[in-house]
């Protein structure tokens, strides 16, 4: 579904490349998380996959990005929009303000794509139901909370039925409740299947719980690309500033202080942590 | 903080149900007739005989009156004081020490007030009963540029947000010791640290908003559709033309020398 070959990109007026010789493939239906410290090139990668590089942000680019059988650089943005959806950080700035109601905001993209009205009505209702905003369809988008606005942004993109959904830190400006709301929608989407998801996210506990695969970026390069437990556990990724989940940190401390002698990889999810800490060796130690 | 800068008051009324262009034509007629017809009484007649009954029909009369008087009253007071007392020559009605009240001055003030009331009420009648997006859709359907329609609609929604951000910046700078009260030079000096972050943060927003718009295929060329549907009737179409014709006739009569009353 996604194929990136030797992608290198530098923004105008910068001397260092934001992405440096990045190559990877993502099969259809995969939930792929992208992690890494600030300025690692995560947002740049999102723009490159969704076509805003090179169509919106011009700069020096080499290599090739193919998404949903389209060569991104050779496809106009408007043609990419229906296939590749982009959701980003700031909930408020994603509300276009072109329409006065939540329903109208969700329909705006379809209006521009010329979708017939009957189809729009059905799809708007579906999208609002999916993100749990059905009851707020006639409200003004500005009246919604941050979490609700982010779900509205998600609905506005989902309603276009993209094959690839790209989310650039969609929960960074949300409180824990708002974060949970957004991830609940993503979980539902993944369960329904079919959509390929690229998620840039700092909240590693969520990444560990949801992603099929984690790509770690640092300094514009891929430093790890493996299942969540391998990447979030790796000392190299931690050293590069990727960070570790609370579960991993707690388990590592426990192991270092010989509180736990459980063998194998450290946990990255709650379930794995429960298994780690309830293994017999801990009980024996405490006894 | 209100969520929208729009005056629109949704009500279940037949006037609300009219096509936005019909309401635009009516308001334009009230405005032009109120301002263009000479004399003291036509403007008030337009207000009491047309604008107010329509506002009552549209169930927005109270909102309209509530919005008209804070605008009209200061005008009324200053007009009566300045024009009533300072009028060269004319018939003296009453004398107050060195100044005297003139009949012609009062008449002029009353006529000016009538015009203001008619124009403001025409604007309010349209704004209170017409959703901004419906009006913009009606205009774009007739060739109005979508980009300008978008700017109007988004401004309506962004202004309250902008005000909230300005208030946040004001609080933030005050908490760092910026003095924003006192004599004028001090206030002026405080302006720069308030306006700069407001403009810079808004510029960052513009970039993200442009991306959000493009992510919804805003600049796509081709046939577009609309979720909102406007109901128009042959009767309203005829009525709109009639309004234009009658208005043109009345104004024509007024400005053709010799026929004017």
C-alpha cells in the first residue's frame, strides 16, 4: 500500500535534510506507528506520504514515494485527497471553518470532490457515528471540546474513505480523556479492517498496545523497524531519544534491583507488564 | 466567549424559510428606500411599516429592537444636540441662554436618525434570519467567488477564537509584569508585546489551516456539490425582480427633476 524508496528531503533554506535515505514498505491494513525524538523527521514523513511534500512544501527531494498505487510527486493533491487522509496535531486548526455546523464541516471535503448529496448524507452520519459525535451534528464546531474537535477532524477525513490514514501526533494537545476518545476510534477502525494506518505518536503506552509495527526515526533516518516490543525495548532506540513506556521502565528497574528475575523481553503494554510482574520469580523473591 | 461572531438567530419562521437572496433583496430595498427617500417620514415609515412587521413575522423583533437602540440612541443624542442647536438661521423654537433650538435643525436630525434606523434594521433583519453559510451558498451559486465566501464564513467563526487568544496573551504578559493600564504612552508601549505574539501565532495557524483546506480538496477544479439545499420558488424569484423594479422606479422618480414630490 505504501512504498518509500531512498527518500531524502530538505526544506527550503535549510542546510540539513529532514529525511535522509528513508526506505520502507507498508502492506495494506497494517497499523504502523512512527516514533522518535523531536525533529527526527516524523512530521516531514507524514507530509511526504500525504503529498503535502512536494506539492505544498517545496524543497529538495529525491527518491520515490508510492501510496495506493499513485506516485505521490506525480499526482495532484486533489487526486490524493480521497485516497490518503491526514490528521494532525492542533484540533482547532483542522476545523476549516468553511461550514457552520459539525455536519457541514464533515461534508465539506465531499462537497469539494463533488459527491452526490444523497451519498453525503449517509456518509456523514456514518462518520459521525464512528467517532461518537452523532448527537452534536447540528452544533457549531467551535463549541466542541478539544477531544471532540479532534474526533471531528478525524471524521472529516474518514468520511472521504481513505485507503491510507496518516495521523501526526493526533493526541498531543489532548488530555487523557481526549486521547482515549481518539484511540477508541482508531481501535474501531483497525477492527473494521482495510485501512492502512500510519500513526506518529509520543504516547508509547498507546503505541505498544495498538501498533502492528513500529518505525523509529532519529535525525531523519530509520534506526529501528520491528514489532512494538522489540523497538520499544531496544536500548539503541532509547538512547536515540525514542523513550520507553512506563511498563518497560518499571520492569527494567525491577530487574536491575533483582526484584524480578523474569526472563525475556521487557513488557511494553499493561497486559505484558501484568504477566511480567506476576511471574513466579517475583512471588518467590517477595516471599 | 461566544462560539460564533454571527448574529444569526435560528427560529422556526416562514421568514427564515425564505431564500437568502429574497431576504437580501428585501433588506437592500429597506436600506436604499430608507436612505434614499427624502424628507423626515419615509425612513420611519419604512422602518415601522416594513422592517418591524417582517421582524415580527420572523420572530426576531425583540432581538432587532434590542440591537437597534444601542446604535441609534448615541446618534440620536448627538444629532439633536449638534443639529438642533447649531443651525445657521432658521426658526427658533426655544432659547437656552446664548444658544437656541432651531426647527430646521431638529428636522434634519430626525431625518438623519430615520435613515440610520432604517439601514441598521435592514442589516439586522438579514443577519438575524439568514444563516451565513446559506447566504454564501446562495451567492456562490450565482457566481460569487468561493474563496471570498470562505473568508467571510471562516472569519465569522475565528473572531471569537482570536479574541480569546488576545485575552490569553494579555494575561500572560501582565503576569510577567507588563503594565497595560495608566496614561496613553504607557499603554502604547504595552501594545507591541501584545500584538507581536498574536500576529506570529496567527501566521502559524494560517499554514496549518491551508493544509487542512487542501486535505479537503478545497482547491480542486471541477463540479462541486452542496450538503445544504436552498429552497427557491417561482413566486420568490418574481418577487425579487419586482422589488428591484419598484425600487428603481421609486428612486428614479425621486431623482428625475420636476417629478419628485
